[in-house]
C-alpha cells in the first residue's frame, strides 16, 4: 500500500504541489486541505455497491467540497468475476464527477487489463517497483509496461515513494509526471524541490503536439457564489496555486481568479474590508476554456488571443462543458518549444 496519507502529490516538471492527502475520519468528517485532494479507497468498497460509498459522498457534502476536487486512488486487486461490478461502480463515480485511479499497478494491485478497461485518470506504480529502480532491470521492465499502458489509456503515470534522484531520472524517462515520497517532501520553508531534468534531445512526436488532456492538472474550484475570503484562503493554503476556478452546480466554469490579480485587490489597507465578505465573482475574469481534445499548439494560440491574460491558466472542459482541470501556459510553452527544437 502506498503512503499517500502522509505526503503531497508533486508535479515533477514544476515542483508544484497538485493535491494533498485526505481521509474520512471515524466520525465521518473529511480531513482535507482546500487544494484538490487524493484519497485512498479500497477496491472492495466500490465492489460493495453504491451504498458503501455513501459515507464518502456525505463527508464531501458536509465539508462543502465537490467530487471533482477529489482523486480516488483504488487499492487492492479485482478478481475476474468482479470485473463487471467494478466497471459499473467506477462508471457511477465518473458520472458524479470523481477522478479515480489505481494504485500498486505492476505489483499487488489490479491486472493491466482491468486497469485499461476502466479508463482511469491516474495509474500509480507499485511502490516496490519504484524502490527497485534503477538498479533492477526487471523492475524497470515492469515500469515500462505500466508506462506504456498509461500512455495508451490516456492516464497520468504516478510514482509513489520516490527517494533519490536516480529514480526521478528513470521515471521521467518513462513519462511519469506525478510523484510523491521522501525526496519530494516539503522542506522547512514549505517548498518542494525537484531535481532538474536532463535536457531532452528527442525529436518532436507530432506537429501540433499532444492534446491538452495529457497536460491536465487538477483545478482548485469554488462554488460560483463563494465569498472572496474563501478564495483568499485557498490561495493561502499553497503558494503554487495559480488560479481558482468558480463553477456552477454542474461543475461548469463561470469565472477564473488569477492569483496575482486577485490577491493584488487585497494588497492595500482596506482590501479585505472592501472585498472579503463579497462574492468572489466580482473580481473574476471570464474563464478561458479549451476542450480536452485541443492540441497544444492550438491551445497556445488560444492563450495568446488576450494580451492582458496571456499567462492565465486555461480551463479544460469535457463534452458537457464541465471543468476537468487546468492547463498552465508554462506547460504549453515547454511543449511547443520542444516541438520546434
């Protein structure tokens, strides 16, 4: 079992903390930071049917959180005869708005075909496989197989329990962007320091680059009627948050709060008195949305249409215009630069 309950999920490209561990305590209360959260969930809970997940849904509701803010990481195997039940359960979670993934893949977790048929958002390697990289060629072969599956399924590959820079180098080569572990733990100043990647000299894979869904990061969302002080609290929780997205009851984006511009409104002596108890949407810009299938180059063009907001995060939406997450313009720039190198 991975140790997500004690460490944040980190972007290996930027060092940003993307999600914090969360859990539902014995009293049914959700213990989570305002950031997107990641919760470990036994696979057997999904197999037990919708009623078994009611405490999770209720805990989120009472905490004022939406399923779209949570990544459920399923732990434990699934037997052959249980596969139909698992698919029905995960389809239901997806319809509600949860993102989900599988942990311990390539080890004690589900088989690769079970993972593939359920289209996860995230696939986490078995921690034992990560621990044996790079010295064990057999572990590296398993990791490559899981990485190939992740690319084919359109899922993020995650590496748990990262302890040294040699592991990071191998994992980056496999395409793992998300990780956690002792090496990536926040320092005394609260910041995460990620080893710099070695320059990649490989040829560009496509003229227009990957689709934005491959660069998707969890969004920090608030209800569209949230107060400005709620957004201040969200930005204050983690310095790497670049935006807060306001969403309606169907998770459709209705406003975008850019960190710099929003916090500047509170910088003067009377900022909090003027704005704190008022709706955050008064200070929001219209969200800049792109469909999840938009190529990187096209997304860059969309980002550049408004010179005043050229570095604002783009909001990635699904076919129903629901917020799936964000793409940072810095990530788009890196992709386009690699294409033209």
